[in-house]
């Protein structure tokens, strides 16, 4: 499974999102867009958003940290 998280180094939401994914043994590829304009443009094109993190499970856009928590919550799974 190719999951992707677009991040910036200084971003606390990115660190929190990565911690949640790791705690749940969800593998991911991290793409740091802080100084990579091409990858940042890719993130905006895929997500329609300019904030980080932006998280994808395969091609499904999950969103940012708040969206990830909602997506992984038991209520969502029920
Ligand atoms: N509610 C959003 C908050 C995301 C957010 O505020 N990210 C900040 C960095 S921590 C951001 O992207 N700010 C604009 C920027 O750094 O370009 C989430 O849960 O992901």
C-alpha cells in the first residue's frame, strides 16, 4: 500500500499525524514540501489545499491531521 503524507519540518500537525500513523502501524512515504516547489504544487493539485499535512491512503485524500483523526475514529468505522 502506498500511503503518502506531505509535510513541512516545522509543522506540529505533521509530527502528530506521523505519530498516529506509526502507532497504528500504517506505513507511509513522507514528502517534505517545505523547499520543494514541484512537490508542493503536486500536493495542492492532488488535495486542493495549501496546508500541511496532507494525507493520502493510496489515491484517497484523507486531508489534514484533524481529518485523519476523524477518519480513524471508531465512529467513522462503524
Ligand atoms: N487543521 C489543520 C491544520 C493544519 C495547519 O494549520 N498547518 C500549518 C502548519 S502546522 C500550515 O500548513 N500552515 C501554512 C504553511 O505552513 O504554509 C490540520 O489538522 O491539518
